[in-house]
């Protein structure tokens, strides 16, 4: 660790998945990316909404199938409410039609759980969060 590492603000990530094993796997992959990150968890849509309302996050890693709603409906609700946090959809389904619907609804990326790895997660987080930070800076400079 170099002396500047303590100055790095950790990436704030919300992992939304009803399966504890899947949440643990996502956290393990996140830890192996090498990013300075802090991950919070939510088991469903209602808990995720509460967390997103209470705290700012840099990214949401969202399971598609949740017991109290599906990822597509949740994502559309976030965007309608004006919440622009990047959302990376994680799903056990590899359906190109669902992927297209998710991207059209505002998902930043779509990763099948079977292909999830620290490298893929790092690539997705880097791309999504960098774009989000650029947009946020542009909005702040326009105000």
C-alpha cells in the first residue's frame, strides 16, 4: 500500500440479490478486482429502494429475479424517480432480448452470473462508473 491509498475514496456499491451465496460471490469478485470498494447489501427491491434513498452509491449490482419484483421494473422505477446511479444487471439468464430491454431501460451493463469474474466486473465497473462521474461533473458545472 502506498501513502496515497488512504486518500482514495472507496467506490460505494450496493449489491441487490435475494440469494446470500450469490451476494457473497459478488462481494468476493469485487474484492478481487483490486478496487477500493465498500459494498452494502439488499435482499430485495424494497430494501434496495430504502438504501438508495438514504445513501449515495456509485453503482448498483442488481439481480434480475427478486422475490418482491424484477430487475427491469425496479430499474424503470429508478429512472422514473430520477435516480441515475449506474446499474449493472446480474442474471442467471442469458437472454439477448432481456439484455436489450435492460439496456433500453437504462442499465449500464448486463453480466450473466455464469460469466462473472473479477476481470469482467472490474471492466464493467470501470466503464460504468467513469461515465457516471463524467455526467455528474458536467451537470454540476452547468448549475
